[in-house]
């Protein structure tokens, strides 16, 4: 009897550790802790890139550069609840929690569309610089920052009146932004050089210049550690910048050509979409090490974290599918069974200074041949930003 009891106790312990290590405070990483739990199939093929999570509504907003729309997905059932017409080639998007609005960078229209999340309609259109690509919301000041790729500038919009209040000169081809709430600063990544600039949101002035690895494509602020994660597209690495010193404190090797980042504040995880590895790497911010690699069906393009559901949404470079990844083995159940598919039922409408980055030479941006509904088309991809969009037949 005693041997049987011991054996049963051991089995139960192993089961608890395997199913939910967080219960007993163990840092155990398992393959099934991060897995694709649902696939959402949308009506239109291709062009779904930028994502933003609306915490007030429990919805994911996704830009489509090919059809000039923003699709809205409810995270309660993974169904599309709206398709919103915006400007030409919408790319970057950010959620403004103070106003309950989404700001959309229309790359082909040199404008930003403002969407009300209560009505899912465009309530304003704002002219900015040439080829806006990335957007970041500054909750401390109620401002929205827009990286103008072709103007080498960052526009600052006041969300109180939807007007541009500043234009800040930055480095070559700004393509990535992140807001640091702890320091009141905006970090700017550049496609044309291996630099990340730091802007003070109180003065709108550049206060630091941090050298990272080749072509910083995406940035994410980790509020728990006070660091900025930088996806270096052409170095297949992630640089980690301390916001207290504006210096690189670690570099983590990930998959091939990382293109997008998402921060999970609940678990201290950074999710890295690896374009040419067809995977998502998961970095623990407590160890700055990769603790999991999640295989995907194709080349990922965009990614965002849904804190309400404990899930990560991933779009693909050329697809009409979205993968949903659980961030924990003990996360809330997905609204659909593992591996299920939901169809869109809606109709379409390391150094720091205050200098500006030098125009140093970079490797050419990768050119991709992609299969589409109308055949084979070429698209030049620059660090998550399509420099040239070849429009599909509609």
C-alpha cells in the first residue's frame, strides 16, 4: 500500500508540473505552453499586416494594405464584426485607450485615419508626412506618434483635436516606434541604418541615439523590466536596451529575419515573429533567453498580444489566415477548439549620444515573390514595411 501511495503521489506531482507549472511557482517551459489554438480565415486574401488590441472592447484591429480596410475581430468568438474603409494602403495601427480610438497610418495616402471603437467608423483624417508606416500612442500626454518613412520624420498628433502639433526630424527611413511609459520617451527604429533614436515626449527633442544590430524592424516596451526590445531584421537577433542608460544590455539570437514583436506583461514574455523561419520565438524577460519556438504555417508579418484572453494574434505576409497562440498552458480556454478554423462572414467595403544617425550603407531590402489570387507578384519588404505595394485586382 505504501509503495502504491508513493507512486500515485509521484504521478500526481508530475501531472501538476506538466499541466500548469505556474501553480507551484516553477519556471518550467513546455512545448504545449505555447501553441496555435485557433485559425481565423478571412474573406479577402493577402495584405493583413498591422495589428492593435483594443482592451476596452476586447477586439483586435487589423490593417489590410491591399483592400484599404481595417478588419475588427472579437476575441470572445474570433469572428469578424466589422470591415472599415480607410485611406490607401493602411499599415501601422495603434490603440488610444484615452479616447477609445484607433489611429491608422495610411502609407499610400500620407495620412492617418482615426476610428472610433464605439461605432467602428472613421471620425477624422489627418495629413502627416510622406509614407507613414508606424504608429505609437503616448498615454501620458494624449499624443500619437507617426513614423513617416519617406520624410525621415516623426509627426506628433494631439488626440484632443486630431491635429499635428510637431514634426521631429529623425534618421533615415523610420519604420518602428514604441512608447516608454516609465520614462515618457518614444523610441524610433530605422530601416536605413542600425540606429534607435530616443525622443522626449515633454520637449519633442531627440535625447539619445542607440546603436543596435542590422535594420531594427520592430520595437516593444517591457514595462516590467524598463527595457526596449528591438527586432534586428537582417541580423536575426533581438537587442535589449535599458531605458535608464539608453545602452544595449543584451542581444538574443532568434529565428531568421525577425519582423514584429509583442509584449506579454502578465508573464514577462516577448513574442518575436520570425519572417523567414515561419515561427514565433518566445523570450523570457527574466533571463533574456528564448524559452520556446512556435512553428507557424507560413511567413509571419504582424503580431499583437491580447491581455484579456492571454493570446497572441499573428498575421501572415501573403494569406487570408490569422493564427491565435496561447501564451500559457493554464490560459483561459480558447473560444474555439485547438486547430479549428473560423471563416469571416462579413462583407468587404550599444552606444548613446544625441547625434542623428548617419546615412550608413545597408543591405538591400529583401524582394519576395509571392503567390496571389491573380498570379505571382513582387513585393519589396523593408522590415515589416512594404516599400512598394503592388495592388491586386479587386
